[in-house]
């Protein structure tokens, strides 16, 4: 709470140079403070009333604070008037007293006015924030619904085209077969997109659940690499899995880490040159296991480096359409395991994406 | 005699596809309905070795189908088909006595594999019972 208030004040101060009215108010305030110091022997008084005025401005209203300022100065003036009269004051003393009262009054009013500006800005900002959060939720809701509704018919298209492909090997002409294949492949691709959208919606809504189980990690990675080898063979790429050290058994969420490995491996295969080798390296350190994917592709552009793991970010260089979600989802999953994810460009060509998982 | 399978799903296309896949790739007999209430009526008439049901349907859901089937014959395995994001309710279905669940989208090998697994389990279950009865008779 206190930290928030502090942040608000810092934010207000940082905005002062941009706003003429706020700058003017600040200069007046500084002049008034100086006048108060120069004329008065009673700073304690101003601070005492200032505190009440600030509270009233923030929690009630500016007009209440100004009314309070007027009343307090009036009462102060009367008390002082009586006191100095009892001490046989002369004409000049009354002039000084009136001057002091006016300076203090202006000081209080200016301060409360500045605070009320701050309050107004804060209210606007809070409302905007609220609207943004609501908009974000609404977006997630619609993406969720759209993805759900698309998923059912799409799964039927996928399944039926796979049946058609299967039975069509004997009965269809090569042209018809390639059309059926096209339907099947595109439906698989669309399904992947929808799954990514659903994952992001879930993650953004804070529903990323990690269900860990004790598993043989090295065997798990080898299995995935074997499955993806089929994909790799189409580009004549070989996937080489290498264990630099012994990999202990540890707990991780098989489904989620499968998704991460598939994303990174798919990217590595996608960007690598044909007739090359994608290297997957596993090594265990004292408290974590590192998995690295080295491709033979063009490497990561400098402009993409800082934004690559952002949700919906797509490299401009990339011609193909993608969701820009794979890496963002991977990052969330790895972080939910208390691991780290990153990449480096390799000298010469290619890049290495890596992630770590704690051994537990 | 071929084993009989009952499939319940509110999506007629899914029913058509599933029965095509099963008929083409396996010797089992398939009956389908897109009305869960009718499914229970069909189950009452009996003779099904396996029930495959969608989890979310208007009217009756998959969990109620499991309960109804289990009331009729405790041994009949029920396989649940569920959409993405409803794995939690699918686990509830397992607690209620569901045999297994498959998440959409699935490959045809997946559904065929699960059907075989369920029917094998049923066979073992039946043999077990028979053996126990024989032992009982022997003891008696």
C-alpha cells in the first residue's frame, strides 16, 4: 500500500515537466514554502494542518480540504491575534500576522490542489487499467470459445481425412490421394494452431497446471526424437541425440515437457538446411539437467533477440505463418518447472536453443 | 460371436466416422445413437460388451451414462471421449468406474487400441469370474 502510494508520487513527479499547470503549481509551492520559512517561526503549525488537508483531499474532496484550510487558518489567525494583543502588539505586528496567515492559507490550498490533480490522474489510470484487464479477459474468453467450437468439427475433418487417406491408398488416383493428404495435413496444422491458442488462453488466465511424475528423461527425449525423425527425413535431416553425462531420473510433467521439446525440435528442423544434422545434447549439472537443440539455420536476428519469447511475437524475417506462440508457451512451461530457457547464436551459422529443468 | 459396441455422441458425424473406423478395422458389431437417453434404453435391452460415450452431451452426460451402464452390469467397460480442457471431468469419470478416456482429437489407432484393451480386460474379467465359480463349485 505504502509502496503504491510512493510509486504514484514518483509517477506524478516524473510527469511534472510535461504539464505546465503542474509545473506552475510546483514553483508556487516551493516559493510559498520559502516564504513560510522566511516569515514564520512556526513551521510545525503548517505541517500539522497540512497533514489533515492532504487526507481530506485524497479521501473526501478538494472543496472540503479548502474549507478546512480556511477554517484552520482563521482559527490560527484569531488565536495569534488574541495572543499578540495581550502582548501589546503594534500596527506592524498585525500586518505581519495577516501576511503570515495568507501565506499559510495559500500553501495549504496549493498543496491540496496539487494532490487533487494527482488523485484525478490516478483515478483515470486505475480505470484504464481495469478496462484493460477486462478487455484481456474478454479476449481470452472469446479465443477460448472460438477455439473450442472450431476444435470439434476440425477433429472430424482430421479423422475422416485420415480414414480417406488410409482406404484411398488402393482406390484413389494419385491426384485424389494428394488432395486427401492436403486436407489431412492442413487440418493437423490448424489443430496445432488451435491448441496453441487454447494453451495461451489457459496460461494467461493462470491455469497452467503441472503434473510431475518420476521419469527416465533421456529415454523420454530419445522417444520424441525418434518420432520426429520421420518429419526430419523429409528434409533429409538427421536428429542426433547425445548424452554428455549420465542423466538421472527426476520428476517433470511429461505432457508439458513433450510440448516444449517438440516446439524446439520442430523449430530446429524447420530452420535447418536440408541434408544436415540437428543436434540434441543432454547434460546433467549438480542440480539441473540441460537440454540443447542446435540447428544449422540462419541464426537469430539482432532485432528478434529480445522479443523472441513474447506471446504472439513473430519474426519479420519469417515468411511462413505461425502463431508466434510456441516459444512463449515453452517458456511458461519451463518456468513453471522452475527451469530456464534461452538461446545463443553460434559462430558461423545456426543457433542453439536450450532449457534447464531442476533435478527433483 | 463378435463383441457388440454401443457408441453415444451428440455429434452424428463423429458417430458415422467412429463406426466406419471400427467396422473397417475390427470384427466388432457397432450400434450408434446421438441421443444419450436412448443409449440407456438400448443398454437396458442388453448385450453390449463395451460402451463408448462422449463426455459432454445435452441432456445426459458421459458420467451419467457410466452410472447407468454400471447399474445394469458392473463389468461392462465404458470408454469416455472428451474434448480438450475437460481432462478434470474425465478423471471424475474414471473415479465413477469409467474404463479409460480418449481426448479429442484422437488418431484412429488410439480408439482401436483402447477398444481392444477394454475388450481384453472384459474377457479376463469374465474368465476370472468363471474360475472363481468353478472353485466355489469344487469346494462345495
